[in-house]
């Protein structure tokens, strides 16, 4: 079975109540249940943290355990060289996901320190972006 990790960064634990006009009214846990039902042939591991170092530890732990990583590093995407370094340091392919279209928002969201270390990025397609990333890994498998 294909093993994929979904890693969500800061404030994504508040999905469903946080800026619903931008991020929608669904919490990630309920979306994740539907995602698992849609992809029964995939083992989906989920991790969320508001702490940069914990996200780095999780990425490093994916080295031996996962065949792909889907990461929404949230605000750290625009600030964290260390997260970009962690992605570069592991041989596991990583896809960057953003729920909102970061290129259509404030200028400071237009820079990502992780994008160039990932195999690709999905932005602006809502939670469906995570499903598209799973679909990509599955088709490559
Ligand atoms: C986000 C976009 C980021 O700019 C923001 O800091 C987030 C969420 C998104 O999924 O659209 O927290 O990553």
C-alpha cells in the first residue's frame, strides 16, 4: 500500500472556524475522513503542528516511513528556510498545497521558501488540492 504523509502547519488546526471566507467551513478532520474513504488503497498519515521544529522533525521521520509527503506549511511557507532545507534533505518527494490562491493575496504570500524543494505546488483549489496531490502520487505509484 502507498504510504503518504499529510503535514499541516500553523493555524490549520483551526480550519472550519478560521477566516471561513478564505479557507472554508470544513474542519480538516472531517475532510480527512472523506479523503481516506476516497482513497482506501492509500495509507494516509496525518500530522499537524503550530511549531516549526516539530514540522521539521516530522519531515525527517518521513525519510524511511513514507513514499510521499503532502505539506501545507501555511505561514511558514513564506518564512522558513529551515523547512525548505528539511525538504531538500529528505529523498521523499514532497508536494506543496495551499488551500487559498496565495498568488492572488498579499505580496508576502507570493514567496515560498519550500516551493523550489518540492516536486510541485497546488494553490487555490481549496481542500481538493490535497486530494489532487494524493491522486498524483497514486498514479505515479
Ligand atoms: C495557506 C496560505 C498561507 O499564506 C497562510 O499563511 C495559511 C494557509 C493556505 O492553505 O491557503 O495559513 O497555506
